[in-house]
C-alpha cells in the first residue's frame, strides 16, 4: 500500500522545494571549487564538522533511535557525498553530476517498493525506463580530454545517487517511528560521517598531507565548506526532510528534476562546461523520465478527485 501524505501539498511546500532546487543546483559548482584546494575525504570531513559541531551544545538529539541517526549519517553523509566528491575529483563534470544525481528519484522508487510498501505505477516504470536510457547515453559520451566526463566519474556519481536514495528511505522509516524536528535530525546525523571521512583522509593521504591542506586553507576553500555545511546541508536537507515527513517519497523526489537546470547553468557560467550532443540527449531523456513520473502522479490524483 502507498503511504498517505499527512496533509495536502501547500504553497509553503512549493517554496521549500524550489529553495532546495537552487541550493542543490549551485552545490555542484561549489564542490568543484572546494576540491581545488581540498581532497574529497577532507572536504567531506570539514563539511559535516561545520554542519554539526558548532550546534551540538544547543540542539538536542532528535527523539529517534540511534540506528536511524547512524544509518542516515552513513548513507547521506559518507555514502552520497563520499562518492560524489570522489567522482567530481576523478573527472565528473559539475553539470553532468547535477543530472546523474537526479536518478535518486528512481532509485528511491525502487527501494520504496521493497521497504515502504509503496506500489510502483505504470507511468513510474515508463519514466524509469526513459531515464535509464538517458543514463546510458550520458555514460557512452565519456572521454578523457580536458573538461570531459570520465567513465569512473560517472560510475561514482551514480553510486552517490543510489546512496541518496537509501537516505530517503531511512527518513521515511524514521518517520514511522514518530515525529521529530528536521533541523536537529540533520545536525546530529551530520556528526556521524565526520570521523569516517577524517579517518579515510588520513589513511589514504597521510597526516602530513592532511595537515598541509588544513594549514593552507584560503578564503575560497572556507567559503566552499561553509556553503556546503550551512546552506546545502543544514538548510536544504532540513527543508528536504520536512517534505519527506509530510509526503510520500514518490511525491517529493521528482521535484529534483529542476536541480539540473540550475546545475547546468551554473557549471556553464563558472567553468564553461558545455555538454556534448549525446549528453544533452541523455540529459533530456533523464529529465523527461522524471517529468513522466511527476505528470503521472498529478494525472492520477486529478482522476481520483474527479471520481
């Protein structure tokens, strides 16, 4: 059975959704900028340390079992952003990353049918097929030249999208356990990946390298960390979690189809990234798949109201 929304979609929900779209659309360019002075694992450690440690003294732990806090922190923090940062470092372009990451909507749909009992509709399956055909087109357009998307970068970004979907499912499962405030949830789950990120950075790069990066932090690196911590994490994920608390995963996640619009424009402006014709075609197929998913839900809801 589909888990019902607690209330109807409101104007406030629309404002929350579009705020998330802008914050996450710019997120990919900011990450790319931050990686110019920091390694992926160290950037992850600093991001989540800034998003959690300054607030722990006055933000109480959410009224949830630790298993949800730890699971979300590992999936969304270490999993999603570990893979994304790594992929961007290894040649994933910021613009294409903003497109590929939106496959989380369909990964969420597939996981929700298994763990939440949300029944997949026919239009969702057609949208999934269309979006995956777009992903195949994007993947086949990889290259190794300057400014081109690498295959390993694409694969790692797809893994990040899957981990994002896993974190969406954790939110929905946690919501079954009772109500909780989204902001404390984001703060406390942000503590979880700090030590794993820092440990991996020291293990793979060595303490001298990590120390050198910390000692050479400049204004650009600090601004990138703070944007990722306070805007892309605390603000955006608080809004996102609020939406997931109020509505089914299948209703919320398709709004991410607008993130690549901001992401592609920002990447073009900041880094002059221009997708190839095949990447444009694949991006269009991914976004059309998401549109089919969203339009199907709207049409189905309209039919129920008419009946």
